[in-house]
């Protein structure tokens, strides 16, 4: 009679376990309150021959598997989740599904190998294009340096000849003001650019300042600004249309009258490079509870939740990200598996080497020595 009762209980418990989905919150898992549940699931899965499919953040997988196998040697499949919880689903472990991981692993390995070969080919192609672009840029620079040297030599000779000619007592005529203020011929400058940068090919047309892309190179000669861009294996040329302050932080000087575009140009008034930036250090403090800047920063960088902790500038660490508002700033810091937010307090010089401007009013801390 006792054996019949135990068999009936097992038959009742097994279907219930087979249909079981268990959700353990991140707080319960991290505090250890879910360990007993995971061990019980492992024990039941080992006894029933079922498979446990567990979805959770990848950096929790090892700890979860250990907790499950503490209850029994269950068949466990770990999948990456993007929410801070542990979802356990019970599945049948048939012979067909048991063979699938091997086939999947083989397919993934072949896919990864193909992607690696494709990435290698693309890298070699990019390297060849970069080498070609560098050679063309070096050639253009050499021609520009040669032209500059010839112009300086001609100027020196003219000055020498002028010094050897005695000045007349009375100047009979004076040069016309229009001739003295003659403007450079933009068409001639464009023709020189097309010859030196494209070997005589024509430019594609005009390009707006807002359409500049990282990797573009800007050449300046008088009123003309030329932009070169890689298009596959060839270089294309555009005439820049619009006003652009060449001191902006999105540009990097790579030679005389030559600039490389580091990031897209956003807005008319951007930040200037460190050598041109005279901005004083920022005085930052925690904003008042009813301050508009507090509501804006908490909404944008903490999902509208209250930020209650503060952090002095002397305790900034490499990897911190700073978002600056009107007299206030929020620091976002990765601490283990979560992100913490702080109000930054103190004086902050945004021009120091340990900070990198990463867009408008956003700075990335590069070292622990930021003050």
C-alpha cells in the first residue's frame, strides 16, 4: 500500500514539475535567497530526466550552474538574458534535442570561421586603402611643400632685387588699390586641388558641413576648402559649403592647412580644441530639489529616479562618464553588475588630459588622476 502511495505522488509531482517555470528576481539571487530554489530544481530535474533552460545575465551563469548542480547532476542549458532576473524553464531532454547542441556548435564554429576570414579580408582591404590614402596624402603634402618653398624663394629674390634698386626721389605713380588688394582666384585654386588630389579628375560637387564624416580630410587654400573621402578603392573630392571653425574639437590638425575629421559636426557652436579653449573650470554642486536642471538630469540619466549621493571630483575614477548640465553634473559609474549615479561636487577643468570630450556636455574619464 505504501509503495502505491509513493508511486502516485511521483506521478502527480512529475507533470507539475515538467510544466514549471520559475522566475527568481535579481535581488533574491544576489542575496542568496534563491539558492534553495535552484538546488531544488536541479534535484528534481536530475530525478526526472528533464532539462533546465535558464535565462540570465551572462556573468551570473557560472554561479547559477553551481547552485543548480548542488541539488543534483541536472542537464542545464544557459542562455544570455538582458534583465536582472533568473528565468528557469523545464523541458524534455529527448535524444533528438540532445544531439542538437553538437550540430549547433559545429554550425556556429563554421559561421565564426567564415566571419573571421571575411573580417580578415576586410581588414587587409582597409589596410591597403589606408596605405594608398597615406601615399596620396604624402604626395599632396610634398607637392604643397615644394610649391611653398618655390614661392618663398621667389619672394626672397624679389626682395633682394628691390633692395638693390635705388628709390626715386619722387614717386611718379602708385599702384592701383584694386590691384594691390587682388583676391585669389578660387577657380585656379580648385583646379590645383583637382590636379594634386585627384590627378586631374573633377570634384563630385559640394558637401555641407553637417555631412562631414569621420575620416574625411579637409584641405584649405585661401577661400577654398576641399574635402577628400574614401569611396571604396578610390578617393573622391568635394568642395565644402558652409562656415566651419577649424579650431573645433571634432577636427585634428595633421599638417599645414590640412585637418582630419574625428567625428560628425553637430551644431553651429561646438567645443574648441584644448589649445584654443579658454573656458574656465566648472564649479559643480548638487542642485536644489526643485531645480529644473536636477529634474532634467535625473530624467535623462537615471530613468527619472532620484539621485541622492554625491561624489567629489578628487574621487573620479577611470571609466566614469560625466554628463554636465547648468552648474551640475551627473557621474555614471559601473560597479560590478550595476551602474551607480552621483552628483559631482567641486571644481572640474574639462581641458585636462585625463578627460576626453565625447560629444556635447559629455566627458569620459581616462585615468584616476583627474582633479
